[in-house]
C-alpha cells in the first residue's frame, strides 16, 4: 500500500511538471491541462484507497459539492476571471488553514499518528497563518475586483497603518514560535486559536490599503501564498508531493516581478496642460491614413467589455491593408495576461499580440498608437518622476508614436489621481467615452462609407 | 517520522524546477497559467481527504469536509477554466 502511495506521488509530481512545461507554447498548452487532470486524479485516488479512509460517503459528498460550485465558477465571463482567480486563492487558503487546524487538534486529542516535533509544529503554524491570511485577503481582493458595495474600492489608509499591520503579524508569528517550542503546553490550544484569528484579521488589513491598479501584483502574491501554504501542509503531512507542487507554483511571483523596481508613494505635481479632444470622424480619418497602428488595451477595455468591438475595428483596418498590432503590458488589466485572454476570446490571432519589450523599439515608426482604456502602463512619468507611485515600472512607449489617440472613460485623472502627461502631449488626441461606445462609432465610420 | 533535511531538500529543488519551468511559459498565457497553478495548488486535497475520511471525531471531519469541498472547487473550476481559455488562443 505504501509503495503505491509513493509511486503515485512521483507520477503526479512528474505530470504537474509537464503540465507547467507545456504552457510554454499555446500549441501544447491544452496538453498541459490534461497532464494536470491526470496527475490530480492519480493523487486523489492513491490517497482515497488507503485503508484508514473509511467515511467514503463524506468524501463523495464533499467532492460532489465541489463540482456543483466549481463548474459554474469555470463559466464566468472572461472579464470576471480576476475575481474568480482571487476567489480560488481564498478557497485554497481556507483548505490549508482548516486542515492545519484539524491536524493540531487531532494531535492534542491524542489521535494523531505522527509525533509533534518542533519542526512539524512550526510548519503547522506557518500553514495556518498563511492559509487564513490568504483566505480573508483573497476574499477582500475578490470583493474589490467584483466591486462589491460594502468593500471600499479606493485604498483605505490611516496613520500608523504599517505599524498596526506589522504588529498584528508579529504577534501571530510570535505566538506561532511559542506554540512550536511548547506544542503541548496548557495554553497552547488557546494560543493556536488566537494565531488563526490574527491571521484572518491580518488578511483583511493587508488588502484594504490596496487599489484596483495594483491588483495584478496582489493576485500574484496571493497565488504564491496559496502555494506556500500547500508547501507548509506538505511539511506537516510529510508529503513530498505537496511540497513539490506548492513550491513550483510559488515561483510565479519571482518570475513576474523580478524586473520591477520598488515604487515610492508620493504625488506628482506639474504644470497643468490642456488635453485636445478629437471627434470620431477625425479619429477614423487618422486611422484610415495610417500604414501601421498599435492598439494598447487596458482595464478600460475590460470594464466596457469592448473586446468584440476591438475585433471589428481590427478587421476594418486590416481589410484596408493597415498593419495592426496589440501592445500588451505585463500588468495591464487586473491580472497578468488579462488582455491576452480577452482578445483571444474576440478571436484576434495571438500572432498580433506583441509583448512590451518587442513592441517598444517599433513605437517611433508607428503612425497611430490607439490607447484603449490604459493609463498607468503608458504614463511617461514612470520613466523619470521619482515622485509617482509608478516610478520605475517599465511602460509601453505610446508617447513615441507619431500620433496618439487615447480613449478614456472620463475626464477625471486616473486611479490614485496621477496625471498622465501622455494625454496632454502635442501629438495626442483624446476620445472621451465608454470604450465600447467609442469603438462602435469608429467602426461605423469605416462601415457606412463615412470614410472613402 | 519525516526527515527534516530531505523535505527541505525537496522544497529547494522544487523551487528551482518551478522557476525554470515557469520562466519559459509564454507571457501570452499568464492568465491561464494562474488558473492552472490554482488547480495544481489544490493538491492540498490530499490532506483534506485524510482528515475527512479517517476515523476522527465529528468536528474534525467537518473541518476536513469543508477543506475538501474548497479544494475540489479549485480543482474543477481551475482545470475547466484553463482549458476554456486555452481553446480561444488561435494563431490565425
């Protein structure tokens, strides 16, 4: 029996590595999903057939409920994918926290099989802290992304916030250390519950100061915490499978944000220049006369669900022999890769989606850059203004294009009130309105003979 | 009982494998990658099954069943939405 368990763990690990490996190319990526499903099935069945598992009805019931909730969650509109992802981090954290709590009380009750070493107890404390803070933190993030009414969208800050946050975490970790040193002490049981409560509170405190534009970072970090809580569970349960799977997934954040500088919070102050507004007719003419157009999508496109209209514009322009490319910033939207998925949904071929580093050298030769609901990722202040929160973030060089057309929802400054000087450049023309409505009007110009 | 050293060894090696593999993932696919890693992180399901299914006190099994439900939701929705998104990526 033991051998079957070990072998299936090795098999599942190998399949998970292949699952991630095949994601390196859209052509093989779906094979990766199959590898993942097979690996997971092997791991579940190998655990289930162990002789100590006797309450089969409970397992069947919980798994069935998982399907009942999981299937509809997989069919959300693609604009809601960031919320679904945050919600699944919450579920992952909850599972780790609950299993950790159960393990501790099993051991206290004398029915645990393995002895409670200091090391296992430390891992258990880490599992519970990471699990529960990921649970509430991700719920808050999901609520912000879904724009739930009673969760503030704007960052909530107050004096001494960092002090309070670090204090809460420090108490939780301190108690964790105390419990790890004396796992069997009479007070350890209460201390354990306090740790869990503090972790739940810390998750909320961690997310309230964060606004929508930072969500790609936050989601990636919570993804890493969910992976790490699985690692900690692996240490507790002595499972190499859990340690491996969790540790591999944790790497995501390192890969994505290794290149990003640390931002300094402050506000930019500059002379106010006026933006110039363009009509839809004028914009259509500019596009019509271009030889090449680069479209830079952002969260505004997602909010307006404008991806299908983008496709119509793409068709109208390419039909006229204009070369159209999409410049994709790594953190445009509300999660990494958000724009790619929306554009793929609208049937735009992925060969037209170009990464920031590849498109930037082409920007000076670009006739028209069409900024579509993107803001921070095209703000030139990120290059030199140390006072802005986005200083040091690589941007798409929209400002270097010959002409810039920017579609923007409102005339108000963007998130966090940072002015975007791209909008007031001499070669920039603004189109105010909902991205979908503006694009609709633009496409009509091409269709109804408004343009000859 | 577990060998602390060997588990740490596994952790370090797995981190390097993860870095190596994920670094090669096309940036195009970061959103599906995230939902795939969600599903794979739900390997915590293994722990939930043991807590739920073994002959433990009722309260413990309830904790386990909630954890099992949460993990299973992630596995099902994670793999299904990943596949749904990947189907949309077409070269031409």
